[in-house]
């Protein structure tokens, strides 16, 4: 029997766990699933012969090492900053490792040792990063094999609420870590290349530099730039490409409203607010507004941000109860970002029967035989409910599929790696297709000056 250790069984792990348990008998698997809270694992009780739920504090190094040592392969669904410690233990005990997170410089520094031990440390094999890499490389490699030269590559992904569950003015609910949503875009200017010119968007203007996308059957969306698109030129073998842009998808209007929070400083995570737990929502908002002896908080908010009372953006803020005198932040020593997160979680939480949605959109512009062509490739995945979300499906299934492919020898090249080679993306994408994660591809009119009017 092959033993897989899953560290972390949070929201993104539900489809991963179900997939591996459904394949446990025919793949001769036993899963050890370790989490601080294992009560929700009772759901998988019918598979009890094939898995062991283990209550584990990930900071309990001795216990963690014991379980890593027993495994044949470790899947880390922990926060990204914890992967490096798990990776060191996998290297020590010679275990394969799979994560859905970006490769850190520390992890990349283990490359030589991982290779010399014949191990596979596969990363960025979730949704974004993950499915975006694999689906893109399949088409890029195909274009190159036919003699085409890539001129343009744009890639957009968004975790959203499905149309049937879209019942708030922001057209958004949390489908993954809320903290990451609040802090999105921070840490430096977004950078990309367009028509051979480098472009930079500072954080304070990121959410006002968006473009529009149309996806058949689902309407119009907007996208704002990811922090670093340039680093993927070499990853994708596109070092001389003229346009390279990666972005995040939201429904139209979200970014303009979110820009208000950025302007006020409410997404700042660099300092703590005194007695934050005692603040009402109204008092919290007032912290960021100028003093006036008579004007209300609402009036100061609109005047400071130049928002008309009949503007739909004003209704978005009212819908969050931002000016409530009876609701409290309730978080001690909260940063502005943490306080804002608390407010948003009050309104943007998925209800038990809600369905989420993953949207992905690639654009490939290329020259072949003297002609300019463009391929658009789109993916829409709808979740089942609050537990089995589209987010957990698109993050967890690639992880689980890749883990089995490693154990079965389909993925065999050692090293700290990404899913950008045919050895990885072919078997994983084939299996994803059987799970109804399928792209719709069509050829459209190519324009050298693309839709990024920035």
C-alpha cells in the first residue's frame, strides 16, 4: 500500500481528499490527513478503511516529522510560508512533495539536493498557479511545433460567485483565503510588457487600470494586472514576446469600488489600530476621514472620495453596513486590512447552498506562414456547494492527479519543478478533462494592438 500524507485539510482540500479516497482502492492508497481541526473529516467516513484523520498542530515538529517519515509522498496544503520546513523534512526522509503554491527562492535553492536524491518537488499545480500554466503551455508548445512564433500572451483567472448565487451588489463572495483578497496587489508595482514596451502600475492605481473581457454565456468581466507578469516569459519559453500580461478577473464595477478602500488606506497591513476590538464599523471608517464639526461620516466619505449619492458605487458601500453603529470590529490589535477583512466576511461569506465559479481566459497571438492569428481559450467551472467549491476543485484535483502520476511513474523527472513540461501537463490535463475541467478554444481575429488599452 502507498501512503500519502496530506498536511492541511482546509477549504481548498475537499475535492483533493474526495478524489484520492475515491481512487484509494484501485490505486492501493492509504491517506493520512493531518489538520488542527479534523471534525469536518467525518464527512468522508464511508472511506474510513483508506484514511486516517490526525489532529496535528503543524508547529509540532516532532509529530510532523513522524508522519512525513511514514509517507511515500507528501501533499502540503498549508500556508505557503510553511512549505519550506516540510520540504526540508521530505528531503531528509527522501519523500516526494506536491504543493499548489508558488516556488519560493528558498525552495528553489534546494534544487541540486532534490535532483541528486531522485525526488520530485512539484509546485504551482493548483488553479492559478497550475491549470493556467498547463493549459497555456499545451497551446504554446503546439503553436511552436507548427512553426508559429508567439507575439502575445495574456492570461486571466478569477474566483467568483456563480450567477445563480450572485446576490450582492459587489458580485463577489469569498471562495478562498479572505486575507489574500484584501492584500491583493500589494508589495510592489504590477509589471508587464505590451507591444514591446514595459509597463508599471503602482498599487495606489492598480484597480483603476483594468480591461474588459467577454466570456460566452457568462457576460462581461474586468481584469486588473497581477504583480509580476514578466517573470513568466522565461518559464513559458517566451523571452522575446512583445506582449505578456497576467491578471485577476472580477465582475465589472468591483475594481472601481475596491479602489476606494485603497485610497483611504483601509487595505494597509503595516500597523495596528489601538483598541480596534471596541470600534464600531462606523468608528473604524471615520478613522480615515477628515474631522468636521457637523458633517456626518457618510457625508465626509462621499465628499472625500467624490461619490455622488445616486452613484451605484455608493450603494455597494451601504450594502456592507460600513456605517453601522451597532456592529463591532471585535478583533484585537487589528491592522486596517484585518478590520476590513472582518467587515467583508460579515457580508461575503458563501451560504451552504451557494455555488462559486472559476473563470480562466487565455489569449495567444502568433505569426505563422506570414499570417497573424489569435486563439482564445476559456474555462468556466461551477462549484457544487459551499464545501465542494469550484475553487477547491480546480486547486485540489490537479494536486491529486499529479500525486498519483508521480507515484505511478508518469511524472518522473526529479527536481524542484513547475507543471510546464509535456511530461506533467499531458497526463494531468487529460485527467482534468475527464473531471469536466475543459477549455473552450476558438480562433479569433488577431489585432497587433490588443485589448490592453493601458
